[in-house]
């Protein structure tokens, strides 16, 4: 799991049995994780079966999971491989976050997904765990960490601050428009890539290399993969360009 600092305000998990929903398009992997949860004292696995009803509707799946009265969720990142769903697990986890359901995103390897499918929803994905690292302690710790953040207690690596973002380049990755930008208050020498779609449309239309925006960023992030950006706004342009030009 990523290196995380747990807030002091975390309370222990209740002693009564808690249901953990498991979403994975690989049936064998689903069974393995279910057995792991079954062996954990105080937890009960709730494997989520595939269904045409929510195959293409992430909100319907989120509602179905919520109806199971689960305490937490373990969700695979890539749900398309074996036709479980058309969307990524990262989107589902972000919606469950808004519903107050602590969720852990898992994958065999996250490296090829950080810039787009994960970064798009990273502000609502507190915990990533590689499959090989799933264990009793990591699951409990991950759920506690998510729950603490949902309740408003953010760790230093997850708390966001309004800061300057400088656009360095624009291109495509995996068929999606992406932006490369520098966040000076985090690391002046590192370019962070993120989906262009997280920027409001009125800013996207006139965005140019060299433009500066303000965004809420977790500048206390310890590593590149932890960075998220949200709530973009126009920043004053030091080159003397009238910022009204960006909206007309």
C-alpha cells in the first residue's frame, strides 16, 4: 500500500461483524479475496456478482453496493477485462467515497493507470493496495484511513491547498487528452500528468502552453502517484496577457 500517515483521530473498528463488499471481474481473484476476508475476525465478505443492470451504469452499481449495508469495499481497478463493467473501479470508488462508504482500490499493477484513470478520481481515492499486499492488517488499516478522511480528518499527504499550476504541454494518453504541468509548491522539477477533462470546459477551450491556473492540490504528497488536482481557476498571467482573453 502507498505510504500513508494515519491521523491521530482514528477510532478502532467496531467489534461486531462488518460486511466488506468485493468487486473484481476475475472470478478466481474474487474467490481468493473473499476467503481472505472470511478469515479476518469481525468481517464478512460480500462478493458482488456481475449484472447487466449496472454493467454500464456506475451509479446503479454504487446504489446496489450501498443497499447491502456494507462497512467497506475492496474494488479492482480494471473491471473491463472480463466484462464485469464498462467503467474503471477508480470511478466507482470515488462515488462510494461521496456516499460515505470507505473503499480500497486494488490492482496487480497501478503504474500504467496513474496519469489518467486513477488521477481523474484521485482526490476521492485515499488508498491503493497491490493485490500481492492484501492482508488482514492492510485491509483494516486501509478502511480506517478511508473512514477517517470521509469524516473530515485528512493526513498531511492528503490535505489540499490552493496553489499555482503551470501548463507545460498537452498531448494524448490511452486515447484521452492529457495535460503536463508543474506544481512549483510541490516539486518545481517534476511534471505531473493529468486528464484534461478535470479542468472546467470554459478553461479547456482556450488553454495554452505556459498558462497558469490555480487548483486545489495535496502538496504534502510524498510521491508522484499520490498527487491529485481539483477546483481549477484562472490565475493572473505574469506575461501581461489579459486574463479576460481566456474566457472570451
